[in-house]
C-alpha cells in the first residue's frame, strides 16, 4: 500500500494494538489472531501487532484480517528493544506488515545502526516506517530521518519524559507545534477510555492507537474488580 493511501485510510480513526507479553494468559498466536478479527469487526482500521509474539503473530494476523498491519518485534526489555535492528525491521516487512514500527528514540541500537538506516531498509523492503518516540526532539529527528508517520508510543517509558497518569496529550500538542501538518501523528500510550481518544484527536492526533484497554482482558477485569471493592 502506498504511503498516501495508507495514511488517508487511517486518518481520523482508531487502530487497535493486539499484543500480549510472555507469561500473560493471552500469550498465544492463535488467540492474538482472534482478537485482531474482533477488533476489525468493531471498526479498527489497522492492527498493531507482533511484540514478543514476533513474526509468528504478524504473519497470523496478516492472514486473519483484511486490514493493514503495523508490525514490530520486541527483543529484550532494556533500552531499545522495539524492532531494534535493521535485520529485525526488514524481517517484519517481509512477514507482511504494511508498516514497521521502530523505536526512534535517541538511544543506541543493538546493532549500532541509526533510525535512518532502518527507515531506508524498510522502504527498500516495500513497507512504511513508523517512529515510536518519547519526546518532541525525537519526533523532529525521526521526521528528518524519513519516518512516514510518528507515534507517541514511548512517552513516559524512557528517562527522557515523565510518565503521565493518562495519555500524554501535551506531547501531541508540542509535536504538532514544532512540525505542523508536515507529520502524520498518532497518539498512543495510556489511552484508556473513549474520552481519552476524543481528547487526543482534539489536541492534534491524526489517529489513535489503543491496546490494553481493548485487548488485555486481565487489565480490564482488574479495573472492574477494583471498582467493586470501592
């Protein structure tokens, strides 16, 4: 899918992230594919997937849904571990992802490459590159390096940005103020309610990604269970 067509297909919409870490009750590739199909039925315009399920999850979900897939791998849990190398970025593209999500923070990568190196490799493989960032400075650098779209995925998850209780709406505002409409900007991270999604759109996000609040049954149950004890 061409960049312009993909971006227009997801503009003003919800994208669902379908992932489960090792040890989670839902950590099963077939289960992930069913969650993706349910998200498609509910109106998601794309699926973000892979994570610790890796290429197997991406391939299964590409086969299961008629939606573009934003794929990634998670390799380790310290430093840069979201699609952390040129090889992993190319592998995600070759697994069928329309978009490869890559950690675009200004931290060293596992293979010594740069984000720009990964973007070039992803484009060569025929996919688009999404920059997962934590700060406005990283968003600017990712845009200059050729990212097709930028997501606030890592806001509050690195030492360079304080973690907010809910979504980091100020980060969306700050990126939009710096880059204007030159960037396709996705709000992601701690969007836990429909009102959060509405707020994200209101402050300048072109689209929103929601994961935990839709696909993590354990987390959702915990919210209700805690309310029952109030």
